[in-house]
């Protein structure tokens, strides 16, 4: 009974607080303005440095042909035999380059590398945004290598800008979004940094500099 009484007292105080209006004690505080300093340097340059600081490898390229040439070189270097790609466009490029690949999610456990595009890129943190709409959200969780193709025209300064970009792209936001920053790592095991525990230990990000097409 005492517990119920205490609960009622707390709820009564909450109701009273919600009903009574008080003046804002911080009238000069703006909840709309950014907490970060404005970015003055080139977004692509900032993204590349932040992505590499987080453990990813960044490459700026001119077009999709450069991307496929890089994939072929990486495949020969690492001797990849099992490539996973669910996107039709990228899959067609892999087929043209005679790179066998699979889109069967039941086979992802044996895949060595996953290749995907992304929704957009966040310059301040060097992050990549994936969504369930593009069927790329879950890809980074399974393979030791993840290769991402992005576009400079999809660069956003901050997470807030990325969300605005997505709302303009979709009338209704995808069911789920994920933001990946660098390679998978954790320090939960005896406080020692370990890579590749919850996802890929190798992240390659290729960005097509297509900004001149939109100027």
C-alpha cells in the first residue's frame, strides 16, 4: 500500500509539473542550431581523413569502370572466390568483369567479401549510411571484407543533414537505417582492442567524384 501511495505522489507531482508553465531559464539557448563548428574544408577531403582515422581505406575514383578495375585487383590480391552482392546494378558490373558472385543470403556465411552501394556519406565522422530499402543494411555484419561504392554528390556534413537528405529521397523513410563508422572493433574482451568481432575487419570505401555533374 505504501508503494502505491508513493507512486501516486510521484505521478501527482509529474501531472502538476506538466500543467504548470514556467519561463524558459535559458532564453538564449537554441535547440535548432548545430552544436558543431561549421565545416570549412572540402567535405570529400574531410570524409576521407575521418574514414581512415576510423580504420577504413578510402579511394577517390572517376567512374564505375575505375571501381570495377579496383575490385578485380583486390580479388586477385586476396584470392577471393566467394563474393556477395545483392544489388542488381552492381551485380551486372561484376558479371561484365567475369567475377562470379552470389546474391543468395543463405550462402552469406561462406562469403569472403560483400560489395554494396550506400545511401549517403557523413563527412564529419567518416561514416557510411545503409538502409533496408537498398537491402544493404545487414551486409556489413557477416563478411570479413566489405567494399562500399558511394558518390561525392551524396556527401552530407552531419547526421542531421543525412536525415534531411533521406527525407528528400523517400516519401517515407526506410524501415531501418544503420550508420557504419570504420571497421568493426571492440574492447570488451579484457580491455584489449579487437577487430572484426561484430562485423568486417576490412572496410574499403570508393567514392566517385561526380560533383562536377551537379554544378
